[in-house]
C-alpha cells in the first residue's frame, strides 16, 4: 500500500511541475524582431564624447579648430584653416554644427586619389540651397589635403561652382588641382583610416573641437 501511495504522490508532483513549466513558457512571449531591437537598444552603450588626440593638442596652436570625423575604422582629425579660408572652412564648420554630415556615405572613392562625401540627396535628404565662392589659397593639393568638390573635368579649366556640401580628402598628391581648388583643411591624424574608406562607408558623426578650450565634445 505504501508503495502505491509513493508512486501516486510522485505522479502528482510530476504533473504539477509540468504545469508550472508550461505556465512559465506561456508567460514568456516568443522573441520577435521588435522585442530584440528593444533589447539591443536597452543594452547599447551611448556614444562616447569625442576628444582631440594628444598629437593635435600638442602640435596645433591654441584656438585652432579641428574637425573630428568618426568613421567605421576609427577617427580622422582635420585642421581647419579658418583664418586663411574663412568662407570655405566656415561653411564646412556650420554644416558640421547642423549635423548635416552625420549618417552620410562616402559616395566616391578613387584609390590613390580621393575619397568624397557630402551629397545628402543620395540618402533622400535635401542639400542646402546655398552658393559657395571659390577662395584662393596658396596651399598645394597634396595627400591629406581637404577641399570642396567642383563640377567639371580636372585639367579642363572649365569647372563649375564649388559644391557647398561635398568635401573630399586627397589620398595622393594631385598637383593638377592646385590652381582650381581651395584647400581649407589638412588631415592631422587618421590618414591610415582615410586610406581604408570604401565607397558606401557611412560617416557616424563629425564634430568641430577647438585646441585648448573646447578640446572635448560636451557629453550628451
């Protein structure tokens, strides 16, 4: 008799345990793409504020404005020549302040020559309706130089107006551009990152920081 009672109690306990597990499984809704995205968003760490490198802070004069570009393979720092090319560098800094470049891709990459970005229409956004004059400067179009794009064929001397948004970074010396393009900046650090840029790579963000005061981006 005791033996039958033992098996009866064991059977009841098994049924109750199975019912409890079943209830838990019902309570736990199956994962969906939406709930997975919410989970990722909950655990994703916020972006760290950008800060100037020790090289930039040590080699550039106090007050120098530096554009820091956050790319998939790292950071690129560009010294802006705001005194020598105030219109071009100032226009670029204004667009950076408006976060215009954040999320835009590099749409043109020619190895050994140039990487170019800044066409918002490629992602369904409007480009600003502004005109940018060509500023004359004495700097050469060498590797690491930064300039704004112009319509036309290099060497034809028939360039159109300067693009107010599309900038490029030279990855090789290009003396044939010297007379027709305004160099408004130069890469200080991260040229190795520029060399890795592929067509379609997206700019995470660009921020303009100042050597001395303002060498770090304010925390969000």
